């Protein structure tokens, strides 16, 4: 049985950018009622923010994996 191992493909700058955007989404989805007041929209924003947070923690963005993209720094062997 062959195991599929996916290496990290989110680099430092990419991760920091995603974290800043995710922090804004978390604020809009969970904390603030003045920016978005519709409960359905807040639920969608909250779902997107939680998904983005999991992607940052894991360090693997599935669409990057499918496209063969990596923003990680290349290591010399």
C-alpha cells in the first residue's frame, strides 16, 4: 500500500499574509456586528476563516498541491 505524503507548500511570507487576512475574517465573522450584520453572511465568513486558519496551521494549501506550487524557500542539498 502506497502512502501519499504531502510536504508543506506555504512559505513564511505567504503564511503571514494569510494570518493577517484570517485575523480580519475572524473579527468580521465572530466578533464585530457593525461590519456584517446578516447572520448567514457572518456564518459564511466564520467558515472561511476557520478553514483558512486550519490551512495556516497545517501548512499545506490543497490547491497549491494540485498545481505543483510551493511558496516555501528552496533548501540547498
